[in-house]
C-alpha cells in the first residue's frame, strides 16, 4: 500500500512539474509597446491556455536572436522584430519557418492568408502591427508650429536640439524627403552614391545639434525633459506620452515612414510548440484589435480595423492616431524592406564612419 501511494505521489508530482514547465518567453521592445502586448496578448493567452508568458525586452530583439542561435544557447521562444530583420534572419536560417495554415480565420470565415495586409505574412514571420517613424515636438519648447519634415532639419526656423535614432534606416530617408525628394523617388536615389551623399549632407546641417537615441522609450523622455525640442520617434510611444501621460507632445505626420513588426521563433527555441500557439492566438482578429486600444499602431489584419475603438481612457478615438489614417498618409513613405535587407550593412558602416568624424 505504501509503495502504491509513493508511486502515485511521484506520478502526481510529475504532472505538477509538467504543468509548471508550460511557459513561453516573448521578447519585445519595452515601454508602452510591451505593455500593450502584455494586456492584449500575454494575459489572455495565459488565462485561456494556462501557459505562463515570460516577458523580456531588448533595444532591438533581432540582435540577441542572432547571438543566441549562433552560440547554441537559445532562451527566447518568440520575438517581435522589424520587417527587414525578419527577412534577413529567415534568409540566414536563424528563425523557424511558420506554417500560416495554423493561423485562425477572420470572424466571417475569411482565411488568414486573405485577411492579413499584404506583406504581413512571410515564410518565417507573422505580422502584428503597422507602425511608423515620425517626428514629434514639445509644444511648450517650440515657438511656432512645425508641419513638414523639412522643419525638423531647419534649426534656424526652429532652434534647439534634435533627437535622432542612432541608425541609418529611416534617418537617411527622412533626410532626403526633407531635401525635397518625393517619397516615391527616395529609394531609387538612396540606391546611388549621389543619393547617399545628399542624405548625409542634409544630416550635416544638424549634426552638432543631434542627441542620439537607441531605445524607443528615450524620445518621449528627451522631449518631456526639454533635452531636445524635436525628436524622431515611434508614433505609438509619442501617443502614449501625450494621451496617457498628458505630456505636451505633438506628432508631425509629414514624412512618416511606415513599417511592420512581426513575430518570429528563433531556431532552437526551447518551447517551440508553445511559441507557435502563442503567435496563432495573438494574431487573431480580436487580439490585434485589442492591442490597438492600448497603443496607436494599426492591426495587421483587415478584419481587426472595424473592432478598433477608443483608447483605454474611454474617451480618445484611436482612428485618427493611427499611422494608416487617410489624413496621415499624404506624404508617407513605406519602408522598402528588400532595400534594407540588401543595404543595411553598407549604409550603417557609412553611417558609423560619419558619426565618428
């Protein structure tokens, strides 16, 4: 009898241990963005499946993926990355292929493959949001009203420090648009030595006034603290600071650069099955709409759009704050993902050399 009890206790403890071991580690970008994912994805996923979600952050989740996979020591199960990084990581064999047939259909039965926005489904990645790099200003510290991308690079008209992401991507495109290059011609020009030289010449105008940032949480803080009067930023971070934290920050949509963020699974992820289940859950119609009630990033599924309502304050309509709102698209540039997959290393090498001079 004692032996039977002991065996049963061992079996039960094994079941308990198995339940405890059900987890998934999700890496994102931090701040208001991670919070939106925790509320819209992580908490409901755990409530429905019992699988614990460990949330971790990085300045750019693509960087630790490469390092971990190459070292054979992977601790991340799911990561949120930018489009060009997703394509590059897939090409390099560093992330898992994703079977899109696992993704749930829209509420009306439309297959996921037809419901996601063009480009949001890739061989190794599933899109969640459409976001943009914009610039914003602190209305308490600026005389007048900046309205164009050119105003960001005009320190005579609008004196003061500028916050700029320490990266070639988006920075070079904005510089060319500020110099009068139409959005539709930016990448053709940037694909030439002449275009690259022209972009850096524009950056030269404000080089002495730039405060560089690397993490998405930095621009709202730089603006709020008065360390800069304008800063490039991720639109959702500025929305959160302005609406949720009542900071006097204003977005300028002219010259915005649209981009996707997508979920990927690193090769060798310790909880691969849970990772795929998490992605399927988090990118269904309702979850993507739910995230958009926490931060002003557009859902990657068409069927989510009509479900997006007000911000969590119960008052602010989210529609006008989305980068995809018609009024915000008048002079917008869609990030050319293929261009950056091919040119990222060369242009960042040039960018870093320029920084050092």
